[in-house]
């Protein structure tokens, strides 16, 4: 005990309280948990916004919420889900897991780490408080195209607060990314070469590199917009010599890599979960690692496929069609390799595995609908309709959020030292899986039937009404499932079974330490000789026993 | 554990499929499984491209989901101990190369088909026999469409076009981004201020085709709908020469003003204006329509500058219509 106390850093009394210790913490695990919990709260709020929108669209000519409120809801729903939920949630999980997975004591820059969390929190609060601004929150959509987002067409301070909140979150992500990169590059355990780091770490590496490259670009775009609104410049005002399309380029040069910033860590999680619950090594470690790098690279060359209807020159449309199709190839490699990993395995259907398999099932649909959107003449028909809404939710919800839950069920025991309830977890999975498909599958059809996105109502009865109603019912089922997760947390926090070091017979280093890990993470480390140090260790123990 | 899982998947898939099939059949449509029936060659070729991609997409979907479900069923634990390992296969380079190459070939086939169809979708036919395409200028405004015909006739929200004639659509915006989209006559093209886009159609049948604004443009985006009325050549000529110009004032009221202020001007999203003296003060009205209103930054004090780019005749037509049909005078204020 005396030895243990001596390795604890000195802390004055005022930093040891239940609240003050969390506020002043620079421990990567605690910051990771702060991130995760905060992101889940924003997820719940933005999810409620989505439910309100679905309620409004359940029947034609509904007046459940006003036009302006509807526009605020979808703007803040999109912004919050992207900037305040999913990207920071990965930052949280990466924060918690990265040092553990590579055998490090902490992140490279612990104080910077704390700063990036607090910037994120205040950025998020700024966004939600913008509902109280004169004229309400931003109403110009999550990508805030000018001239609509310019002062004249969007009066009031909601749009300005939207920009400022994104500034805070962007700085947070930027310095977080520097921290991740420095940690991965400099703090790996002895023997952990690049071909031995967990695939989730590969994903975080590319996640961070992309954030580092694209966050400054969106920040520049938003700053120009803020100057237009507040200082009287005219970067994006055509009447005064500006160019409205410039903003779209700046935005989507960030916006498309952002999709991969969101999905790559989820793919990393799947690459961790599938082998463990198949009792096999990942099929083609190198192929998956390099496809992650390839996706990261190509993701910066496809942005204008969001702008096919803008009227770009033909050669650009063709270039962006081809580059968008190219990016499907490494994505396909991942899917095939995951499925091959399950081949002849010993598949254990714990909740984390259900989410991972569910990810493959639904993400494939999102990937395939993406090919239609990449073919730009087809895109001219379906872009900016519910088809796109369906596509992106298959990728971002069916992909990223399924990955989030796979990660949470898998690593929860490590983070909190308690097992989540498997029965509740599985019920949650099936409810969300059913609700998700009911919600978003019919939206493909809605788009093809001609329903544009971002419409606060529709006047058509018949098929459009039917699909909308199904979609709303699905959203309700999904919400029910997600509420079970909250119930699961509440139920198991105090009374759940305690987690052992390695409840799933994992492969990676984080399972070597206790659950939850001590502040210094590891007392000692095994020398790393492969990408699966824990399995090596188990086998060595068996050999010694035999 | 595994059998109930399998049953659940089966029930799920069946329930989902049955529900969707039922609604689709019940309304006897294409069900939203393909883009709407094309009535112009460019839209038709887009539909061909859609179907071509669908062949590959459905095949890949069946193979991937099939393999996934098959492996899930076949390799489930079935009472084996948790720590029983499968064969420790680390990969198979040849196999991985094959499933990298096949998608490349499929995408090549998709891209090739698009290149083959592209000129027919994008290039405006020269239509020499018809004396060149008929150009109709589209001006997108918050929250209405304005169409200007070669002879200067203007209509609002309702485009008239002759059947079987190549129509070149020249798309402009007067305020924010919009997107011109009539699904049965082709894809979307954005209306962006400071930029001119063009597209075309050649309607094969007389009829009325619905269009919607495709790019979010503000509070009444959902009401920014267009209609393309395709008529016989004679009917079109009559309309563009006489009927169109006569109905301009009424069209402007319905398309430009009434969406917010109500058909009788008794208020809706915007305030009641039927007794507002401004309606009969041409100069003040004009400056309001040109400048819009954006006073206190509150939600409901915003009025778009709906008159941007209007001709003198447009203002006069509206003024005339307001005076005769809408303005009820201050005397009726109490009633």
C-alpha cells in the first residue's frame, strides 16, 4: 500500500473532492469518461430533436411544430450529432483506450487533453444555448450555406453562435488530434511496431490525421462567414463580388473527410470486436490497416460529390464520380475481410458482437446506396431528397452508432469495472436494429418518390404518407431501444457483476490491466511480439501449466 | 442461444419485407423503388443508369448479406466452450486480391455505362428541325419560381411548355441557393446567385408535372413548388401570347404574396395585409418588395426581397391586381 501511494502524483486537498477531482483531472481515462458521458447526453438531446421531427412528419400537413422550429431542429440535430456526439465520442473512447492499447502511462499532453475536453463542452453548451438568442437558433441547415446563412437572410444571433460554437469544437478536435498523433507515434510499448498496433489505433491515427488536415479548412470557411455577417465583408455575397460556391468547397473539403472521421473509428472497433468474438485473428490485418490509410487519403479527394447539382464543369463531375467510386474499393475490402474473419470461427453472440455484425449488415446497404449517389446523373435525381437522408443515416447511424454501441458494450467493463446486462443489451440491439431499418429503409423510397429533405411538411397522401408513418413508428421503436441502454447503465452501475481484467478473452493490451485500470495504467508490461499480446500471454501460461 | 437469434432475424426480415411489399402493392405504384416514370429522354436515361447500378448493387447486397447470415448460422458457438478457437487463419493474399479486383471491375462497368449515357442526359439537343431549343429563363426566389419566355411573358410557379419541343432551362437565383427539380423531366440543378446553370427537357406527353425546390432555401422551402404544364403547340402559343400576360398579376399574388399572407391576404405565416394601405401606394410597395424586411432580427419580422429583378410590368400587374382583387380598404378594417 505504501508503495502504491508513492507513485500517486501529489494533489492538494481541494483537488481530491468528488467534483473537483473530475474538474481538475488530466488523467486520460477520466477525460475519456467525461467525453463519453457528455457525448451521450448530447446524443440523447439531438435524438429527441429527431423524434420531434419524425412526429411532425408522421402525417401530411401536420402542425405539431412550427416551420421555424422545425428548421431549427434539423439544423441543430445535424450539427450536434456530427460535432457534439459522434466525433467527440470517438475522442472519448480513443482517449480512454489509446494509452491502454499501446501500453502508455497517459496521453502525450495530459493538460492539452483536458483543455480539448473543456473547449468541447463549452462549444456544445454554446450551441444549445443559441436557442435563446434573438431569432432562435440557426435555421440554415447543418452545412449553413450562404447566402442563406448571411446576415440578411438569417437575421438574429443564432447563426453567429452556431459559428462560434463550431469554432470552439473545431479547436478542441484539432488539439485533440495533435495529442492522439503524438501519443501513437511516440509512446508505444517496447516491441509494439506499426504492424502490431491494434486496428482501432490505426483507425484513430487516420481519424486524427484527417482532423488535423480538415479542421482548419472549415474554421476558415466559418470565419469568413462570421466576418460577412458581423464585419461587412463579402466573401460569399455574389452581389458584392463574393462567391457562394466557394463556401461549399471549403465546407465539403472538411465535410466529406468528416464522414470518414466518423466512420473509421467505428470500423476500427468492428475490427477489434469481430476477431475476439469469433476466436480468430482478424483476416488480413495489413489489408485492413492499409485500407484505413487508403480511405483516409481518398476521402480528401471526393468532396465535390456533395456538389454535383451545383453545375461544376463536366471534367470535375467526372473526376469526383471516379474518385468516389474508388473509395468504395478499400471499404469493400474491409467488409469482405470482416466476414472472412467469422469464417470457421467460434461465434459468440454477446451484445458487442451483435452490434458488430449488425454494423456489417446495415453499413453494406449504406455503402451500396452510395454508389448511386456517386454516379452523378443519378445523383441529380436523388440528391437533397430523403434518399440522401436514408443513405447517410445508414452510414452514420447504421455504421457509426452501431460501432459506438459495439464499443460501449465491449469496453464498458474496462471503463467502469462493471458488466452491462447482456439480456437488456440484446433486447436493445434487436429493438434498435428493427427500429432503425423501419425508420430509414422507407426513406430511400420517399426520396425516389420525390420528397425533398428539410421539408417541414408534405401535402401528399398515399404512398408518401404511408412511408412517412412507417418511418415515424420505426423511430419510436428505436427510441425505446436506446432508452433501454440508459436503464441498463442505471441498473448495473451499483449492482452489476464486477468485471475481471479480461472478461471477453481479448487480444489487446488494455485487457492486461485491472478493470477499471489504476491511475498509472500498468504495473508492468509484457514485451509485445505480435498484434495479439494477450492471446500470446494466455498461450504462454497454458504452456507453462502443461 | 443461436436458434432464437436465427428465428428473430427471419421474423424480422419477413415482417419488414411484408410490410413494405404490402404498402407498395396497396397503392399500385412503382413503390418508390425506382425514380418516377420519366417523361423526357434525359430523365429516362437517368432511370436507365439507376437500373444498371441496381443490378450490381442488388447482387452485391445478396452475396454480402447472404454470406454474413450463412456464416452466422453455420459457425455459431453451439455449446462449444468460449475459449475454443477457430483455425488461426491470418489472411489469404490471393483471395484478398480477388475481392479487391472484382469491385474495381464492377465500378468500371458502372462508370462505363454512365459515360455512355452522359451525353444524352447532359447535352442539350440542337433541335435544328424545331429551329433550336426554346429557352425559358427560371429565376428562383424565396419562395417562388419565376419563368420568363422568349417573348417576355412572365409566369409564376407554373411553367408552360410545348409538347415534344426541346426546352432549354436557364436557371438563375435572385437571393439564396435553390434547386430546380421536376423529377419526371430530369435531375436537379441548383439556382445559385451569381451563377447561371442550364438543363433541358423534351416532354413526351401533354400533362402537368410537379416540381419542387431541391435545396433548402429558408422557412417556406417546403411550399416552393413548381408545375410544368406541357401543352400542344397551339395551346402553348395562345397561352404565351395572351393568357399568360393577362394572368400575371394574379399569378404573382398567389405565388409570391399569398404563400405567407394567405389567399385573401388575411394572414398566414405572415401578417394580414388585405387592409394595409401600402397595397395601393405603388412607390412604397415597390421599395418594400425590392428591399425586403429584416427589422428586429426576430423570427417573424423577416420578409424576403421578393421583387428583386422584377420588371416594371411585373410591378404594375401586381399593383393592379392588388387594387382590384385584394385591397379591402381601411374602411373595412373593423369588419
